[in-house]
């Protein structure tokens, strides 16, 4: 623990020293700094709102906002920041640029909360194909056609003549909105009022139009129309995002909502931002500045997404020239360093005293809970490991055994059910082949190799806990006849290399638990972290489905 304290103090010294030097440089440079923001035309008002408020808070900084249609500036060569929407981003074909999502515009189909078919609609959902068919069949635009009731109750469609909304509806339904039989209203207020007063209404509007800011939910008498994306006639677990505002906005972030109805707002740059003022401005936009999105008709980011974006900003390297007149600041920093060292030794003594006290208490019959660390994960030699937390091993008959690695089973805790494919199915590397379930919470696992499933481990059907107790022997999942083995093993890792890769995963996992799971709160800290910041075994076992979904998005999905 003493070593850890000293390392922690050293890191604080480095961070504080850098900050102190930065502040000194800022004080010495008395000239007013200027940053230039390019903006797509649709975001000019939002960019001006951000500029005015941030300039008020930082009077020593001048911000210029330039409309990209009013200048011949080549964005691909411009070092300044640019705020740009999907519409212009796609037009300018800027795929190679650095970008960061800072807000979004979401179009949603809405219905009246008193719709007589509301319960069935929320149980079954409405598929895009069903909507398309209904709108095309002008003689059968009824709720019976959508809900499979035989009652011929007409669907009343309401819309406004808004170019962006109409474009996104057309992308989603592959129908020109002008061809849909409905009532065109003057503005969004009239649209929302019409739907609130018509139990048989359907309309498309901006998400920001139906938010009650005071209650942080949807306004009275308005419900989202749940979309059955896979068209299987029911709202699956992974599609249950339509009941409340938080679930929906979070579902939009992690990809559960049709992308054609989402218009992201990006901060764009030809290179990663390295200017301290630009990064501070973006940091403010992702925190306090988010409130200006709603007032401009856009939707803000959920807390977890903001944290992810802030982490991306913190990764940027900020190069600041040292001033020759920083001697006074360095002297102050030296005094702070001495104070930190003394504080560190005092803290170390307190921690050691408490630890010894706990040991005495533990000896009386209360053992410590197991921890999860690099030393507790079993990584056998001779197996090929994939970054989707799976392993592969070719047997003498040429078939390849595939299973879940020990790292993942330590994280999930006891598996209560598995969902697997059938023998004979063809699979491709990177596609979903398995779902791990723990009391309703689940993770989707992806194939490490391509081939045909020749057999499954039937024992798992009766005892899924074998994945936990024996992940490499009794808990294997498939035997696969590979079709591209020699090529695909080049992308797999042997034990030593995989062990090195897992070191970074442990670091990411601790950061994830601290941020996404809010492990620093009293409510969750005792569940997922031991004293000293060590992860407890079965980290996700007592955490809710939202945290499992975050783990899916941040770890498993990104490693395909």
C-alpha cells in the first residue's frame, strides 16, 4: 500500500505541476486569445448561443463563428473547429476527419397515450414494413392493419412541412412524405396539440418537442410509437427503450434506434484538438453547454455518453510553451509537492492501521470477499484467444472448439441461461453466436472464427454454470468446422500476448465501473470495489441491466 500511495502522490505531482505551469503561461500571456469556429448553416444559432455564453464566462477569450456557406474555407485543411450536422457532413464527404458527437436531433413517431390499442402496440411494436404498407395502402390506413385487430379504425396522420423532418421520414420509410395522406399543420405546437387530442393519431416530430423538462419525461398524453426493428412481432428485451425518456435517449446512444431518424451534431477538426482553449470550450459544451441544445430544438447527450466523450477529450495532448517567468509558480509547486509527500505518508499510516484492524476482525471469522485481478484469471497455453473474450482450439479431427474465456465469466458471475445456435448453422467471424443470460440480464457474444456448427455442448442446456466452473473444459460451447482457419488465426492471440492485452482491459474495466456504474457512490461502491480500488469477483452480478448494456457497448461490441 505504501508503494501505491507514493505512486498516487507522484501522479498528483505531475498533474499539478502541469496545471501550475499552464496557469503561469496564461498569466504571462496578456494578449486576448481567439479561436475560430466554423459552423454549418443549420447550427449557426446554436453555435452563437454557445459562443455568447462561454465568452461571458471567459472574457479573456474571443470566439468567432463563421458560416461555412459564407466562406471559401476548405474544412479538410482548416485547423479550426467546425460544428456540423449529419446533413452537411455527408455532403462534404469528410470521413477521414476527427469528429466528436456533441448533440443530436432525433425524429420520433408519436401517438396518443389514450389510443385504445396502446397495450398491444407496446407489447408487439410496429415494424417499419408495417408502417410503409399502411401508408401505401390508402384504402386500408387503419389501426386494425397495424395492431392485427379486425376493427376498421382509421389512422389519422399529422405532419408539418419541415425539410429535415420530411427527409428523415423519407429515409426511414422509403416513402415521399408528401405522398402520405394526412393533415399538414403550420408548426410543431399545432402538431403536438393535434396528437394530444386525437386518440387515433400518428405523427413524426423532434424528440425535443415532446420533453417535459421539469419532470424529465414526455409531455402529457404523448407516447412514443415503439418500433419493432427486426419485424418479429414483439418488442424484444433489446428493443425496450420506449417507456421513459432516460431509457429512450440511452437506447439512441447505444444503437437501439433506427439511425435514419437520428441527425448527429459533430465537432469536427482536421486533426485532434491540441489547443487548450479549444479543448476547454468543448469540455464546457459537453457539460454545462448541453442545456442550450434543447432551447435550439436539439437533444442533449445522456450522462454516460458525455463521460465517454469527455474521456476522449482528456486523451488529447495539449502542448503549451513554458514561459521564462514561471519561477514563482515553480516555487509554489515545490511547496505543494512537499506537502503532498507528507500527506501521503500520513495517509499510508492511517490505511495500514485500518488494514491491520480489519485483519484482526477477519481472523474472528469474517473473510474478505474474492477480488478480480490479472492473477485470478486463468489463461491456458495452447489456445487461441479473441478480443471478444472467446477462445478457440483445433482438435485432431479438424473441428475447432469454441468457448468463453475465464476473464468474462469472472465479470458476469453465475450464468443462469444461454441462448445458442443450432448444429448445421453457418457462422461468420464477428457475428453473434451466443447470448449469456443472468436473471434476465444478458450479453451477446460474437464468433471468433467462421465455419459450420457441427455440435453444441448439450450439458450447458441443463447446467449453464459450467461456463463459470469450467470455461475451457466442461463449459465449451461449440465444435465448429472452420472454413478460413489459417487466415483468421492471424487475428487471434496466444496466451502470453492475450494476457498482456487483458492488462489494459482491467484498467478499462475499473474506469468503466467508476464512471458508468457510478461505483464511487455509497450505493454501489461496496458491491463492485474492495478497499483500495480492487475489483470484486463477479463484478456485474449485482448491477442492473443498464450497466450490462453499457458493458456490451463499451467492451464486447467495440472488440468485434
